[in-house]
C-alpha cells in the first residue's frame, strides 16, 4: 500500500492534534489540500498569504497551542515572510509549511523557484528544513512541532517540494511518531527561589511585569496566586493581557500605566520581577520605566537574562514551574503591607480620564478618545479585541480590558500594521463563540482589506471599526512635531469609505460621523450575523500621548531627534 506525501502531511498534522490550517491555494499544495478532509482538518483560505500566517499566529495565542499555516512557494513564501518575522519576534509557536519546485528541477529557472527559501527563512525561524523524502514527512513534522513548542517558543518552517508532496511512499517505510508535543518545563534552582524572595521582601515598591512566557506556560493561575500571596501589583506591558484579570485589585495595567508613575510625581518600582517578558520596547528601552530597580528575571532563554539591565537574580526556567515554586515558599512567610503602593500603582490605569474632559475638536469630527470609549462600551463583556494600527488602537487601549488570556491581541515587536484581519480570523477559529471586534486605523486597514472576502466566504462575524482620520496618524504627528507643517510628506490619505468597500465584498457596512451614533451602529453590526465594517470619522489633529512619548524631547538642542528611538547626540 502506498500513500502520497500530501496524505502523509495531512495525517501527521491530525496526529499532532491539528484541527485548523490557514492557507491560500497553490498547485504545489494540492496533494495535501485534498487530503485534509479525510484527516479531519478544516481549511481556512485567505486572500493573502500574510493574513494566513497572522491567522495561525493568533490561533496559537488564543489556544496556547501551535498554529499552522501552509502556503505555496515563491511569492507565497515571500508574502508570508512578515508573518514569519512577527511570530519570531513575539515568540509564538507556529508551523509554516511552504511548497517548492521539484527537487529534480533545481537550477533550471523553474516557476516560483530560483532562490533558497530555507536560507531566507533561517533568520526568522527557530528551525527550517527542506523535506526530500515523502516517507519522512511524519517524523519531520513531529520534529518541527517539538522545536516550535519547546524551550522559548517560536515559528518553524518545513519546505516540501511538489515532487515530494505528490510522490508516493510505501506505508511500511513510514515511521509514524507518537511524540509531537512534550512537556519540557524546566524547574528553577531552589537557591534562586530563596534569593528572589529575599530581594522581594526588601522592597518598598515591588512590581511584577509579565509577558508571553506566562501565557504559553499556562501560568495564569500560579501568577495570580503569587501576586495575592505577596500583595504586589502586576503589569502586563506586552502580550499577557488577561493573565491576571483586569478587574483584579492587583492588576496595574500596561506600559502607559507604568510610564505614568513619574508623570504623576510618584516613585517607580524599586524591585521588579520580570516574568516571561523580555527587556526592550515594552519595558521602556534602555532608559527603562523602572530605573535603578533591583531585578529578578525569569526566562526560558538564558540569553535574555540581563539583555538591557543588570539582573540581581537570574532564573532560567519555565514561568509556571517558577511561580509554583515561589508560591510554595511565599506561603510560609509574612509579607510587608504594600497596600498604599498598590493603590497608587493601580490608580494609574485611570489617569487618562483627567487628560480628556472636552469632546470638542477644531474640525468638528469626533474626538478619538471619546469615540474609542463609545466603541468599547458598546461591546459585550466577553469580546475579543484585535488592535491594529498605530494611534487608533492606542485610543482603544485606554478602555479595553481582559478578564482572561486571549481577549486582547495587538502589535508586537515587529510593529507590523495590517495584522488585524488575519488575527481576527485566527481568533474566531480558535474561539468561535466569542464576539470579535477589530479596531484599526485607516492606514492599517488598507494592507489587507481584501480579507473581508475571506470573512464573508467563511461566515466569520468580525466587526471591524476603522478609525478614519485620512492620515497616517502617528507618522504625520511625528513629522509635525519634529519638522512643523512643511515636513508633512507621504502621510496623508483619502477619506475612503471603507464601509462601502466592505459592502462590495458582501459585508455589512455603515458610516458614522458622531460619537452619539456609535452605540446603535455597533448594535446593528453585531446583529448583522456576519462580518461588518463601521467607517468611523475621527479628528486628525488630536495627538495620542504614546506618540509624544515615542518622539522623546523634540526641543533638544544638543541631540538629533529620531522618532520612536533614542535621540542621537550631536
């Protein structure tokens, strides 16, 4: 008995527990695609490979498992490259499978070939490999899955040339592995646990900063228990929203809330536990949002320990295993009363309410702050928010809250605008019963607007709200701050009717030009029963405080102002 490489691939994925694959058709893949039905795998085909990759990424974030994206060779691979890089920088376990021209036709200038996809993938994957024998597909899929999900997670890539995908292998030559995903959690050293708790005991203003390591280790319960035991506030400045419920008394918010402490005249944390979060843009860069703090850092990747700042207690271990060890020891001790500090720290989450008290704008168009509030307040409590763009999602972030992991998906280290539609599609496949609202800027909306077609065809009821100010908001505001109005270049857009574009694809669409009209428009969008788009006019002149923060000191005379990064000394 013989089976094709495509059949072996479909069955290997099914054996690994895969239910959903995100894809876009290419002839290189047909032997696999036609085998998915018999293997019990659902295919969701997008209109651009990048969206398929982002959907697999979001699926992994929502489920805590790994996502799978299968695309064709050549432009299919190059189109999905941004999604590869996004998953790599954010450490999201994903399996990318790409086609390729026949092995026997190398160096013949074939269709969609002529360059080394494995070499190109190497910088943005944990591991990439070219399959040369169909009989080995199951064991290589198992190897790929283990590499994606063990240690610090991330994307991996398998290239399967078309002759390998279509060729047959004798069934008795095929080894079908039983070990796809293994529990590889590493435990911390007991002495490091004791030392970390000693440092914490000495704190006056302790803080716990969490990241994706908490999410993918399934450490939410252990995290909350630890925070409650010691009485320290928890910040979630990256991709760990919901690991501690936003309504919890110790939930202190994200990067803006942490950055607000000195602006309110308060001291910053003096002891910081970095739990599964890396130092970098989400911790304030080299300047840091906790200058001078004593740091305890927990990470699976030893190379991340001390990347930006000296670490007093390094712990190279799994987040959940470490937090469970903390809990066992912390429960035996008495802890200082940090309630005054907790109240001050968590109070920064609402500081924005004092910044915006007047809805009036110079243009008469809705103020984005009040528009965002109305949008979020119109959503059910279990809504998954997908935040895409620069300033637009930042307005929404003032109001979005997560009571569990996966309720907020946002841009990561790549800063990749346009992830929204793919994220929303992947989130729906992972959690089909949850309402999903994509909040995006009009700039970001233009990258993958064709995915309204995907949502219509697959009956994916995502409500997309486009904050339309006819400019690239963060970009134009940065130009104006640094160069003045004469410096405005390639940052203006047309007042496009994105609602009408959505309607042309078969979705529900509405145009909204006042804050008061938002609640009813959102009700109609949810009631539409399918994908919907609200084209929401907002004022283009209001600058979000995150833009000001990322510009630094624009009036410095001894520095060259560099948007988004540290200024350059003259």
